[in-house]
């Protein structure tokens, strides 16, 4: 149980190979940041539309915060939840925690009480960093309520809302402190000996392929190795400016919007509130050159793009990840953004990037594949027994390499079940590999809905609806959507056929349970019975076919790949 070690996951030969390759190194987050601050201290590292921080400011701020957090009781090995929007302070917080040897537990801002409570308990979190409010949601109130039943949480640090902290203190919130006061002291003379690059750095939670997300334990080396390899694949330099609308509190954002620019001495621009028109304006304003997002971001950007109003000429690269990118989207992006290479990438929280197209690949590869394995990583398509399938045949896409997690937190059996006899980690995603090693994702073995690159567990939704007094049976499936890939559709058998619950009522019910807005159903189909197998299992494929026939053709067509 607990946190596995690097020796639990990798052989001595693997470890030596990864260090020899340069993908792993003894350097820590603070080492990279300190070097950048020394070499280019006045260069702006991170912006978010409000804040602008140089490398020197980020480094010095992180050291002060590390001292303040240490004084508050945070120690090496502690797990600290960080649920922040795409704010520049996120980089300072992660750097401070890394310097202390504490483990960052990032939580996406869309998550609410149920999801957050699960992460706090599963990771045994002892401190929290959060906004006061964001997008009209009171995060501080949520955390105060959660912490009231979790005595292990001794500190709640609030970013950008000193007034909320003062109000909390006045109403019994002794554990609540503002980021301003925690960083007020001078840089301590001694922050203690740092941990190593092979110790846990982050526990990032899967976005829901099972009823409850699992914590993927990564070291700094497993995480930064993904960024180093992608830097080569994307021909990245210090002149790049990353555009980051993807949440920095999940894999894509943390790797490509923080580590990728950091290791190259480049700049990064965070976008806290995604809006495609404003995104185009910020790309122009900050002269952004590269972006890695879910396919839905690119689709919305293209829908909003007006060549008479927008200048996106600084873009040289847009990488679509998180969901298969339709051929039509690639072709349209190339027409509207002729200066930008459009690449496809397939990854997962367990091992970051599995396959990707690169800046030097034939452009047609993005139309026909989701890329190939990066150097020092291996990918196989395997059959049910874990043996490699013949090229061209469909199977489970499996990975082996330097960016694989140490394991799932507190789930050794589930971690062990991932691996084939040859040591490849199964993804549960189906695909085919061609003769040149390029993979095309074709489907998935797990029952999930991918909405705008976010994995949504249907079991989570179905388990909550099972308690609804007006529902006898319910089944959730993904319905095709042109913009987001899929949306949540629920088929339900009402307890009273004369009074089935409305879509509005179901939304309110799930939101009251603390479910993220993106997970609530956007369509309800009321039926007399659900199609069942002889063994009593719901035939989800029948429901998927049914809803695919009912949605508009314009929504259905571009989803195919």
C-alpha cells in the first residue's frame, strides 16, 4: 500500500538507460528554475492576462513561499492539494512545494465537493492551495466544509482573495491563510536538504475511467522526461511562447505549459477562462507560438477565427490531444492557420505522451495517425493476453518507457494489472499500428465519455442516479458532438412512467451531489426498458447507436476518424 518507489517500477537497467539518455537527470524543479533565473532572470516566464512574472520573480517567490509553508507545517513527503485556475501563481506554488519535497496533488478547477473530497481522502492531503472564489463558485467555503471533517488538513492557503481570508478568520477559520501573508517573510537561510528527482513529485488523478479517479504517482524525472522528449519532437527553443488554455492542474497543462517552457528557457501564457475569441486576441498580444490542447479547443478556435480581425501568424505549432482529431479539423486548421503545423498526440495520465506526430514528420501523418512512440519509449498494440498483435490489427495500446508513473496510489493490484508479461502498460484504448510504428486510436475498452478531452466515468453518473427516487434504471452513454467530441446522454426508466424526471431536475440533482458541471447530462432519453444481455448487462452499444442516429448529422459526421 501507499507510494511505490522508482525501484518498484523500473529495473536497474532501465534506470541506467534513462539517465544515460538525458531524459532523466539529477536536477530538480528548483535547480532548473534557479539556473533560468541566473541566466535570464529578467525574461518574462509566465503571464496570465493579469500577472506577469519573470524567471527571477518566480524563483524568489517560490523560495519565500517554501519558507512560509514550512513554517505552517508542510514537510517533505506531505501531499498538498492545489486547485487553482490557470493563474501565474500556480508555477510559484508547485516550485515551492517541490523545493520542500512536498508532493503536489493538482485538482482541476471544475471539480466540486464529491470529486475533491475523494482526492483529499485518497491522497491523505494535509494542506490546500485554492482561490477564494472563481467563476462564481466559493472554493474557500467548500474547503472549509471539507476540512471540518478532515482534521489532517492543517492549512488552507487562499490565492488572490485576502478579503475572503479576513472574513474566514472572523468566522472561525483559523487554518485559513492568504498567499500574501505566507510569502511575506524573507527567503529562509536553510530550507533543508532537497529530495531527489526519483522521489514523488506529483500525484495527478485520472479524469475518470472508473467510478473514482486513481492517483498516478510521478517523480520529477518521469514527468520532466515527457517534456524533454516533447521538446525534441516539437523543435522547441527559448524563442517559443506556449499558449495554455488547458488546465495547468492536469497532465497536459503541467507538462506542456510549465515544464516544457521551463527546460528551454522559453515563455508561457496561461488562459484562466477559455473563450476562443479572446484566445485569438491573446495569441496575437503575447505572440504565442505553440499550444497543446484537447481537440475541442482547436475546433472552437477555428470556429471563431476571422482573418479580417485576428492575427495568428505567430503560431508555428498546434498539437491536438485528449481525443482523436478528425481529418476535417486538421484540413480546416491548415487552411485557416497556414503557418502552423497541426499535429496529433495521444497520451494518458499514467505515462504522459504515448505517441505523437513531430515537427519533422510528413504532414499527412496527422491525418492518418496519432503519431509514433518517442525516443527511448516503446509502444505495442497487444491482444487480450498481452502479446503483441500483428501490424494493422486492432488491440490495446500499451506503453513502456521513462515517463510511466510509479503506480497508482494505494492500488498495487490495479497497478500490477496494467502490465503485460513483457512489461508494457495497457491503456484500455484500442488502436492499430502500421508498418512504420504509427498508431491510430480507434476506440476504447473502458466505458467512458470523452467530452472536450475530459474523461467522464459513466459509472460515477449511473451510481449517483441509482439513488434518485424517480429513476428505476439509468444508463449513461456519450452522444456524438461536433465541437466537444461527445456529451453526456442518459437513458432512464422512470419509477413512475407518468412523471419522469426532467433534464433540468437531473442536472440540479447531480450538481447538488457536488458533481462537476461538465459531467451532468445534456440530454435525457426516457425509455420503458433498457436493452439487456442474457446475463443482465446493459447493451451500451445499442444505446450508442440509437443516440448517434438521433443527433443531427452535422453533429455526428466530424466525430468519425
